[in-house]
C-alpha cells in the first residue's frame, strides 16, 4: 500500500502541474471538477492511507476507486484517439498513457472488493454527472489534443459514468 500511496501522490503532483495553465483560466469554484485525474489519484492515496490507519471511509473509497478507473480509461481513450488521428506518440504522452492505464487497473483491483451502502451510489452518480455536465456543457473539460476530440471525450466520459454506476449498483452487496 505504501508504494501505491507514494506513486499516486507523485502522479498527483505532476497532474496538478499539468493542469496549471488550465486552472489559471478556470474560475476557482470550478477547480474541484477541473483536474480530474490528479484529484482521483489524490483521493485514491487518501483512501489507502485510511485503510492503513484503520479509518476506512466507504464513500471516499468509492469515489477514489471509480475515479481512477473512469479518468484512467478516459485519458487512455483520448490519447489513443489522438495517435489514431496522426498525433505523434512522444515520450511524455506515452508515459501518460501507461500511467493512466495503471490508474484504471489499480482502481479495479480495489473496487471489486468494496461493499457500499445505497446512498453512496447516489452520491457517486451526483459526483460523476455534475463533473460530466461541467466538463461538456459548461466547458471545463481537460484540454484535448485537438478540437475534433470533443465528441469522443464527451461520449467516453458519460459512458464510463453510466457503466461504473451500473457496475457499482449491481455489485454493492
């Protein structure tokens, strides 16, 4: 767990740096919904710290695990779409792809063992759909590699929200 905490916190720091330009152009009250991946990895690290010190929080764990899955897959789809459109696979973007695939995997490893009450599922729905609305209706989604990616990014985000909510609903025990 310590290794995962350190890796996620280091990735979070880089992620916040990655979003620094976008944050400057975004109103402060919307920041919470602007830096999706680094916030998810920060919450993931906090959830693991909670497990380590015996202070588990099911809602935090649910948001963290599903968040790293959603934004890990979302970023991977956006990167692969960019490459398929002719974008250059640079070292940094290749590393981003691998790290986001890792996010999705780690989230899945922990989510499949999580039992949550029904109200947590409703809160997760509110969290996801508020973020999707702000991203793709209000327009604070992460910067994309090219303008033609908006439709792919929006469909992927909403589809992942729905799929993860259905999964959690069906497996919440």
